[in-house]
């Protein structure tokens, strides 16, 4: 989480992050280096007009009978993307090199890698692939094809590799059937047999169905895969295809919706929301200690303003002394001053205790303090009561104890412990009720939020929070489909 050396003003930083300007410029520079256009400015203008950098660019690879076609077709339907395979390139598209490729096929000769690469490049340069994205099924087949595609600027963001034992694949292949009336729709005698009797009667076996032929293809695949893995290992995910198709599709979808870490400068702006006793202050302290972000507790910030006798502090003091809520406009002024400080703009911040309701959340956003990671802590009511109602304070030393988790070491200390008025069951119930009355609207407001099970070991919670801060958020377009 490296921050820029000289931070932008918060509104500019938020604008750049929201619109992913760094990634946009990175993509355009990559395109310029690959294509080397004579007029770079006009090329970038055309790129901005035509390209959809959020469109899926996915390769589905795997040995024969691993389910590549099923996965590719399902993803294309899910994302409204264009599916490209050997079948589509040879028999469903009218491309300049289609007839040449068909001629190799008719002579039962292997189609050259360069010809496949040119066919793919021509198809992917069409507007529908640029706008909607593409799924390459079974491509690239080997390292040479992969290098050729990369040199043409065809670089997938996600590569899914399906795998299964060869014995399973051979068994699967023996049950494969094709429907010649529906442009080669694939069925299986065990896993996907059609209910329509007419369709059953017209199904045919593929030409390459023999066990000898499938064994030959498997051998070729295993020989070529290490070279492909070497090129795509940073964006490649292997998924076991020897499990129910629903599980396979779920794992594939989860992966292709993830985003790879960006090299863009990232200043963390973290917000913790949760009921009393859910551990927000502890997790904020751990995050601040490890990553150097500024730890801001809104309640503590108000008390410091009063203690420092600032003008705003003098206005806040009567409310704190009487126990009444401080007006939002005063809270926002004190909070805005702290969040605008140089250390917050440079290192980032972790905030808890504000906002407590939708109105405060909207005020925070209007002031251009928009968190880029939001966490909601969930804790059962019984656990909240156990954590808070048994807390005690030693009035002599100020040390804090807990009847269950951290009892006093001696009977003498135990005898003088006192309970803070806020930790009575009545007060706890009141604050918990207030939190849950407002939290639903806040959850809807922060739709990209993460949800934390706060009823577990604090270090486990920290590891989860840390992983969510480090990894990029899912692509909004993919997530919404």
C-alpha cells in the first residue's frame, strides 16, 4: 500500500481512483508499445472511444473432455461476451483466412500456429469483441501461439485451466455426442442427455471419439501445457473439472471476477462500522501499526478537541458533558480538519465511530472523504453483552479487566474494581439497538463493503481485513451481471 511521495488533494485523489486513471493510462501505454502507431495521439483518442477496458478477456484451457466448451458458453452468456473457438473460426465466421484454414482441415493437416493467430487477431479486432469482451476456448494451444497472440496485443486478463485425471477424461469422451441440426451442440450420454426423443435419435458420435485418438490428444496437451503455463502463470488459475459442473462454474466465475493487483499508487481510506464491543478499535490499531495509516476514533477526536480547548471544542463540550449527541455539522467540521491533515492525505486513514447513520455517510461523501474499503463487523447480541457487561476498571491504576477474558490477578484488586456506566446492560442494549436501527441503510449506501465475522480470534479477523485491503475490489461491471 505505497502512498505517492507528494499526495494529491483528496478530491483529485478520489477522482483518479474512482475512474482508475492510472490503469487507463497504463493500458493505453501498453497498446502504444505493442502497435507503435504513426499518430499516437489519435490512436489514444480512438482507444478511448472504442475500447472497453472492463470487458472480459478470458482464455479457457484444458485437455479434451475437460468441459472447456460448457464453461466458455456459460461465461459468454453470463457476461454477454463473444465466444471464439476452433469451431466458430472455421465454420461460423467469414474471415479473410477462413478458406485457407479450412483447406488444411480438409487435407487433415495441422493448421499452422501463425494462421490460427492471424484468424484470432482478425476476429478479436471486430467491434463486438472490443465492446463486449471475448472468451477464447482452447486457445492458445501451445507456447508459440501464446507468443504470437501476445505480440499482436491479445493479452488475456484471466486464464482458466481445467484439469482432471486422464482416465476420467477418456471415460467422459466416450459418452460425447453432437447434434448436427443445431450447429454441433454437445451432449453426453451420462451427464447431459437430452429429454427430447427426436434430438436423441439424431445425435452422432464425433469423428475423433476413439480412445486411441483421445490418448494422442491428451499426450499432446500435456507436452504443450508447461510452455503455456510459463507465459500466463501470473494470471492463471487451475480448477478441478472432476466435480459437479455447478461447482466448477462457481469457481471459474469467482476467479474471472477478481482483479489483479495494480501498480497504481494506493492511499488506503478504511472505514470500520459495527456494534459496540465488535473489536473495531483493536483492528484499527493493528492496521495502523502495520501499515502506518492514521488511526482515527471519532469519539476520541471530539474529546481531544474539547481537551485542547479549540473553538470547535468549546462548542462540542456542552454536548459531551451532558451526554447528548454532538450535532453532525460540528462532528463533520472536526473530522474534516483531521482528515485533511498531511499525514492522512499521505499515509491514509482508518476511521471508526463515524458515520453512524445514512445522513452522516452522505455528509462524509459530500466532503470528498470517500473510503475505498468499508468493513461491517457482525457480532451476536449475546457476545456483545458478554464482552461489554463484564468489563471492569481499576480506579487506582486505571487498568482494565474482564471477568471472563482477563480477570483481576488478586482478590484485593478484584474488590476495588468498578463498572463504567456505559457498560451497564441497559446502556449496551440502547447503543446496540441504535446501531441496528441504522445499519441497513448504511450497508445499502456502501454496496462494496466487506462483512467481518467478529466472533472469532482477533488475529484471524485481522488477516481477513488485511487481505481485503491489499487485493483490488471486483470489477463493478462483472460484479453487477
